[in-house]
């Protein structure tokens, strides 16, 4: 009989759908990815084709089987995580009733402002620990109820990306504990809070909400139909991972028993998280903001604030350089431009300007919510060169991270970093110095898929608990510490209050600017 020695993790992200095969020691055997596609619509809509998402997942699973000899016979479990928030609707027959609304969708921003004014957003925050924003399914369902009730009438289930894939894999209409609770539940009890649905006028939509499950305790068998589609064996245990940011933090090293560790995921979006071993330690802020997410360790949670845009700011400034080069008759590859500029960041002047990294068209959501927030440089002069501007962008991302950690109380004793930008020495040096805390990078390449696979490994008994899984899968891959540079840290300590004071003064100006732009559009 063949040994079951491979766990497969699916991470269906915003940019790429990836599948990764791991051996039981957490080593990556093979990885396959396929670019994701979504459509941006007038009015802030961002939608994704649900059928295509499933088809892409099937395709990469089949490609993985070609890359891993004997995968069908060796597979011990399959786990799935994916992009968070948003609204994925399907009917009794299991067919989509509309394209999926992604977390990038801002159509419900006006509803969130309304719920903020009438106190419903604050009420929900007291239960969920989540500062409701236009990304959340709660606000999106209310928008659909008001503007597209026929879509909800045809729907039987409202879920999220990973839940949709889990349904296609197993036939089970469920969601994971983390995403269910920070949207419609109480983080203290891990159950739905009917008060939220009543306050929002969504009592009738309770029928759409699936049962929350914990993928470290519950699995379901791969269905015959999914087996035929993917080539994996029918009956294979499938675990539903928590939302992708939790799985990425888990795979990236946020969980180390006995220590107060943080994790910053510096990708398209910036996620800044701290682990709390006891839910009783949660202290909510005065203003509804951030997330309190269930963590796949009993009784624990992760608190998080999220910047709408992290490396999108770097992409923007790199593309400016490429555009300028193109105008001067020199075409420059994006990867080459990024590598060249990144190598020169630490040689540029520190704090040449103050940059606020609100470059996304949806504004900002952490540690404050303002759809009109926009990026800016403060303090420009003729002495500021282009590489100084690039360094200011890096510094702005670091200040935004500190802003988020400060809103949760304090910067953790050590911060683990993950995401594509974590490979940048310049960014890690600046981030450590701004935070005033050491950073440690994980050498895990696919932390999200690894976190989901770790949950599956616990669920099927490969490990007795998550501590044992982390000691085998995570600890050996942690890199050296990157410590703050004392002189830089002192400079950034003086600048951080100015960073906060500037962004605190800006909302009226952002609102006026948005009003003028909207007037121009009409």
C-alpha cells in the first residue's frame, strides 16, 4: 500500500490561484499557479467569474499531478484558502447567481457611511471586532438587497472564494470560522450574532449564511465529481482553511507558543497582525477599525489592521520611472526597473519627504476608514531627487505599518514578515527602523498554502496540535533577525507623530477633492 505522504494546499488569491504540494515535514515538492482575472466596473464594482475560478483551480490541480509523481496515490489531504471578504452567491443547484463581488469592490461605501452615522457599524464592531467596510459581505448584501433583490431571491448560499471552491470540491455549503465571525458573529463565542443581522435589516438573508466550521477539526471527503475533474482520489479528506491572511500569517511564523509575535504581510495589500493566545486579551479601539480574526488554535485570535495598498505604491513609482524612460526613448523591463531602484533605496536621503501611501482608488481602511483618502508627498523641494522619492514611498509603507500596530496598542516584540516585498533588504531595514522592533523573514515561499496545509495536517492527525505543526513546518524556515538601525530609528521616531498628524488633518481636504472630481465626472 502506498504511503500517504503529500498534503496539497490551494491558495486562491486575488492575483494568482496557486496549488502547492508539501511532504509531511513541510517541504515544498512542487507549485503551480495561474493568473487570476477580475473585471473593474464603473461605479467601483470589481467582479470575478465564479465558474472560471473553479475551472482554473481544476487546471492547476491537474498540472500539479503532472509535476508530482504518484500524487493521486500519495495524497493524504487537500486544503483550501483564498482571498477574503467579498460576496460569492450560488443557488440550490450549485450554480452562480451573479459574478462574485471581490474585496476590492467599493460599491457599498455609501452604505457603510450610512451605517456609521446611525450607529450600526459601532454595534457590529462590539460583536465582530471588525470595523465594517465596503469590502465586507455584510455591506455588500445590504447593497444587493436594495439594488438587486432579484439576485438574492435566486440565491441559496452567500459565501467567499475559498468556500465556493470547498463546495465544488466536497458539495458542502459551509464557511470557515474566521470569515464568518468577523463579518456576522461574535469573536468571543465563535457563533453568529443575530443582533447584527437585525440592526442591518438582513434578518431574511440569514438563510444565505452557511454553517461555520474549523478546518483543524472538520474535514469532508472529495466528491466523485470533483475527483473526476481534478484527478485526485474520491474520499480524500478536504480541509477548509481560514481566510488567506490568517493562513499566510500561520505559515509565515506568527504562532510561537509563549511569545508575543506579530506578522506583516507586505503584498498588494498590507496586513499587520498580532497574535493573542487568549481572546480575553482583546481590547477594542474607540473607533470601529481593523479586524479581530479567529486563529486555528483553540481560544486564540489575531488582531489585524489592513492597508488597502502596500506594494501597489511601489508598483506605481516604478511604473512612473518606466514611463519617463519610455518618453526619452528607452524601454525598461518592469522587473529590471524594480531591481535597480530597490538596490539604490538605502543610498537615498532618509525622510526627504513624508509619503502617505493611500494610492488605491478605494481609499484607506486601516487604521482608519476613508474611501476618499489619497496618497501624497509632503515636504517636496528642489533638493529631492527621484531615488529620494522612491525611498519616501518605502518609508510611507513602514509608517503605515506602525500606524496600524499603534492602533492595536503597541508594536509586538518581534515581527515576522511575509509577502513578495519581504525579500527586499531595503524595505526590511526601513520597516525594522520605523517599527523599532526586529524583523524576521520566513523563507517559506508559499505561506498561505502552507498555513492551510498545516490545518489539514492537524485535522487528519499528522500532528497532534498546531504547536507541533509549527515547530516542524515553520521554525526551521525562519531567517536571521533584521534589527533597527539606531540612528534611523531615532529619526523615524521623531517623524511618526508628524505622519499621523498629517493624515489626521487631511480628511476634509480629501472629501472636498473627491467632491470636485465627482463634479467633473458629471
